C-alpha cells in the first residue's frame, strides 16, 4: 500500500524539482544582469551620497540638497510635476471618455494617435513643440489677431508644462481608457431608469467607479514627471530647472558626484513613495469594488 | 449605446475638445515632418517653398550625423541581442517553470521601468567611470539593455502565456524531445512576439538619451545626444531632417510590429483548428 502511494509521488516531486532547477537556470541571466548593472549601481550611488571626501559617513550632501538653490529646484520639480499631472489627468479624462464612446473603428484610430507619439523620441517631440510655440510658430501665427500676440510660450513654465503634459498624456489616456471600458454601463442605465439626472449619474455612479483609476493615473504621471530632463531643459527658462537637470549639471560640468548622488537618492525616494501611494490607492479601490459588489 | 440621452450640443462640444487634445498629441510630430521639407526652416508655416536641402546637408561631407547614426545603430543592435537573450530566458523562467521568489524576480524586472532613468544613468556612470569605459559603445549597449530588457521580458511573457501549453504537452506525449518541442512548436508560435520584443528593444536603445549622455565622450556621441546638443548649442535646420527621419523610423517599426502580429495571429488557430469554434485566446497580448 505504502509503495503504491509513494510511486506516483516520487516522480511528481522529481519533476517539480527539475522544473524548479530549470526555472532558476533560466532566471539567472536577468537576475545577474540587473543585480550587477541596476541594483549595484544604485546601491553605490546611495553609499556615495553618504560619504565624505575622507571616506567617513556624513549627511551633509543631503543638507546641501535640501537648502538654498537646491531646495528651490526641488520645489520647482514638485510644482511642475503637480501641474503636469493635473493637466494630463484632465485632458486624459476628457479624451479617454470621448474615445470610450466612439465606434470601434474610430476608437482604434484615435488610440493610434494617442499611442504612436509615445514611441517617438521625446527629444523629437520636444523639438516639434519648440517650432510650434516660437514667436513665429504656428500657434502664435494662428493667434495673431488676439490682443497681446505674439505670446511668450517658450522658455517659461507654460512652455515646460505644455511639453511635459503632452509626454504624459498617452499614459493617462491609456490607463483611464482601460478603466472606463471596465465600467458596467448597466449601472449607469439603472441609475437613469430610477430617475437620476446626467449630473447625478456622473457624480454619484460614474466618478466613484473610475476614481481609483484617476488617482493612480494622476500619481503615475506625477512620478514620471519628477525625473524628467529633456523637456524642462529645452523648453524652460532658468526658473524651470528641475532636479534631473541639476544632477546632470553636477556630474557633467561640476564633477560634484556626491551632491548628484544625494539628489538622485532623493528623487528615488520620492518615486518610491509615489509608487507606494499608487499601490495603496489601487488596493483601496479593489476593496471598495468588492464592497459594492457584495 | 449607453442608454442615456445625449444632447447634440454636448456631443459637438465633446468631439471638438477631444479633437483639440488629439491635435495636441499629433501636431508636434506633424510640424517636424512638414518643416523638414520647408525652404525657410523657421520663418513661416505652412512653408512657401519646398526643398530637400536639409536631407542633403545631413549626408554632406563633414556632417556629424552619419557617425552618430551608425554609432546609435551599432549600440541598438548590440542592446537588442542582449535584451533578446535575457528576455527569452527570463520569460521562460517566469511562465514555464516553478521559480522560487518569482515575485521578487518580477519586481526586479519591473524596477528599471519605474525608477527615473536619470537615477539609473547616474548609477551606470558611477559604475563605468572608474572602469575607464566612458565613451565605449559596449558600455552604452550594456546600459541601454538595463532599460530595454525589461520591455523584452514583458512582451515575451505575454507571448508565452498566449501559447497554449497543451500544444507542447501534446508534442511531448508523442515523444518529441525538449529541443524538438522548442524548435518545432514553441519557437514558430513565439516568433512574432520575439520580433516585437526585438523591435521595441531596438527603439528603446536607439532613442535612449540619459544613459548615453552620461556615458558618451567627445568622440562617441549617439544620435539623441547629438540632437540634444544641436538644440541647445546651435540650432541648425538639418536637425529637423534628422528628427523627421527618426519619426519615420519609429512609425515604420510600429507598422512592422503590427504586420508581424497580424501574420502570426492565425497560426495557433490553425494548429488548434478543432478548438477554434470554442475560441482560444489570441497569442501575444500587448505589454507595452
């Protein structure tokens, strides 16, 4: 009897361990590669940010990074990222909502216009904006009749936010489109059948259903804007210096690696905090969904 | 289709606003394509006269663009090879085996996609600078692979998940060895996904800016760094032509991915013809 039960168990166990061994073998390249070229460099950045010239431990690079000009750069970074997140959320909401009501063919075409730019170099798209927003660019030419034209649309915060918003928009549209497609239209119809008006339906039914998606899309575009370099550097003025620009300057121009490392770690911590929030929001959303379903 | 009344005015407003937002996305790209053929690169839009001059300037003697273009292509090709090797093995491990710490491996793979590129680039700079590898195309390719390989892994995971494992089991039950199964069943079905992974790895490396800028030297300047430098230091109109070429290249690559997917979509269906009536999930979901 014992032999009978042991017989099928043994090959299964053997197979399982073989599958495990194969798994570990195949996972090795990616794990080793990323540990050496991704995790280790970030850890050495962390160590560098804590090291004095003589090798002793110090926090003074962080004090540097959080005072004076560096602090104002950090605040600028947070402000521009917040403006970008808000704008790309609003535009993304409107566009995703409009696309989710289109017939499949038109929706597909519209999504193509959203997705294709995402695969075109951000540098190239930024250059496109520089051409468009210049004093003699298409935008100012079209607005030539307006009082006060031509407007200063470049090398200020407006220019930067226009640029970064257009870079983040594909993310928010894609995320929100997915969320909106998942909304059960029957719920809206049910609310309507019980006499709720359009505004009430939007506020009481639709918005709560898409709220977690809105929160994570906004947070995501905020996080992604934090480390942005190309657009602020090319479309902003001196008052739009963002933290990535500062890191770059310290490394390439001033040879100030420790300071750059401290700012990199700060950027990393901000990103991780944001990601934690995204996770929190989505788990809250999931539990709310469960509650409403039961 | 919603069961709600929609006013005509509301629909018109919504359509107009959505069109403006779509233009917001498309215009920066269209304006470059048009301007690159314009005689008067900055003064007027739409252009008065057309020319191919900026494209000729790109490849004239003494131009810095051909060197940058070929360096970027070389780095992207290397990076594609590395990413495919990492991608195929990692996706196999994550979908076809029992892997301890699977979620930790998965998180490691997603890491480079969520951490700001400038942080990754700074770390790589601190790694390669002491090794005196600044300006080395190999260092740049290794760096780009950090960003490109996660994308390849994600695409190939989706591809392998889309392949019905019963096909592999059926082949095994009929006595096919592991190599034969991989060669005759898995590889042909995964080929479209592998081509997509290769193309996206190539684009990722080809367009990469942060790592290239930190790791470049005076003699080795990749195309995006060269474009950035021409935009910050001396705007010359030929940058419009190279930008237009980059746009055309990206669109071509996306079209190729779409074509390969379309060609590959029927394959598994024909192998599983008995079951097509019940509907098997199409291979290869979108992962990017």
